[in-house]
C-alpha cells in the first residue's frame, strides 16, 4: 500500500488496518487526514486480498479527538459547509464500503471521531474509550453526519442529550446504549476486531455487501423494504448462492470466491 502522511496502513492476513497517526494531536482529523482516510478506504476496497477493514487511532489515549479545531478558524459559512460536505462524502465511502469496516475505538472518540466511528459498520471499544459530540462547546454542531447517525444508533432522546450537553459517555454506557458492539481491554482491542472479521470472512462476500447496502437503505419508510427486495433478488444472480446452497446440500463448509 502507498505511504500516507498521517496514516499507517497494513494488510494483516487479508485485513486492512488503517491507523490514524497524529497521536500528539490526539489524532484530530485535519483536512489531509480525512482525505487520506478516504484514499486508504478506497484502496482497501479495491484490493482483492482485503476481506475487511479496521480503523483505529495511534497511541493509548485517543481514537480521534475530533475534527482539527485549528482549521475552523476564519472559515466563512460557505467554506464551513463545503468542508463538512466533503467530510460527509468521505464518511459515506466508509459506510457504503462493500467490505465490512470496524472502528477499533482505543480512547477518546469525540466530535468527528465519534462520527467516524459511527460511519463504520461495527464499533469495538476499549475500556478507556469515551464518546461524545462536544461541538456546542465551540459554537458548532456535528457536521460529518453526527446529528443523523447518532439518532439512528441511540435514539433521538439520548442523541439530543449528548449533543446538547456536550457530555462524554464511557465505553460501558455506549455499550448499554447500543452505540458499540463490544467493550474489551485495550490490549485485546485489535484482536477482537480481527476475530469478528475472521467470522465475517467465511461468509458470502456478495451477501455481506448486500446486507450492508440494504441496511444502509433503512430510512423508516417503504423505500428500505424495496432496497431489501432488490438486494435479495440480486443474491440469486451470484456465484455465491450456488456455492452456499451446494455446500449445504453436500454437508460441507462453503468456499466463497473473493
Ligand atoms: N483539534 C485540534 N487539536 C486537538 C484536538 C482537536 N479536536 N483535540 C486535541 N487536540 C490537541 C491539543 O490542542 C493538544 O495539542 P498541543 O499539545 O499542541 O496543545 C493535544 O491535542 C493534546 O490535547 P490536550 O487537550 O492537551 O489533552 P487533554 O488530555 O488535556 O484533553 C481532550 C483531552 C480530548 C478532553 C481535549 O483535547 C479536548 O477537549 N479536545 C477537543 C475535543 C473536541 O471538542 N472535539 C470536537 C471538535 S469539533
């Protein structure tokens, strides 16, 4: 994989690990870093050897402590909107990745960091992780999809509380609220993500992509059900369904092509 200024990327047995590497700034997302995340995700999606992706932060303290506040100085309204739009577009690349993406939340996940974790399909948090949307402290609001995704994950009432109080919630509370999938010891974090991806890796990649597309289409209306129908129908046109059903009939484990 190509070198990045603010990321470390590695391919570990078919799992792409993207580490945001600005630990002295608590991995705050400056423009360069967000663009690089988008590039790294696109590379991992295009790489046939990659079955799943992990995004994490460097150092023991932070996943990502937010967008880089210093870059907000002297932005006009239009510039602020444009910046948020391009960040949202990159986070949508993550959310729409046909390969599973897990956020390994190794500390503070604040503002854009909480939003980045929510753009991932699953979240595993270390015991010291803290989540929050503290933008109102700065006279701002979440701009990378936080007002929308937080409502989906924890419901309107708690989402509003978190955004309006700018409070932080510890990993265990995030687990209770359904924001994260697992909480583990810090030194078990990446191993837990790999364990999850190793399970997903044995399933039909085409079906996994369909699950992601159909689930992303959820908007509480009939449109989501229609998307499910489309994806369900598509499954019947894949090689994976032939292999999956044959394997079941032949009483063996399926071997899906990647
Ligand atoms: N943007 C830019 N720089 C940030 C940052 C951010 N979102 N979050 C942390 N940093 C920088 C600090 O400025 C500091 O840099 P410096 O050493 O050059 O001064 C460094 O990271 C360490 O942060 P510090 O505040 O000293 O650590 P702490 O342990 O005392 O506090 C936090 C940790 C997370 C509570 C605190 O850094 C914080 O509140 N960050 C901002 C969170 C936020 O509002 N995020 C939403 C942004 S929209």
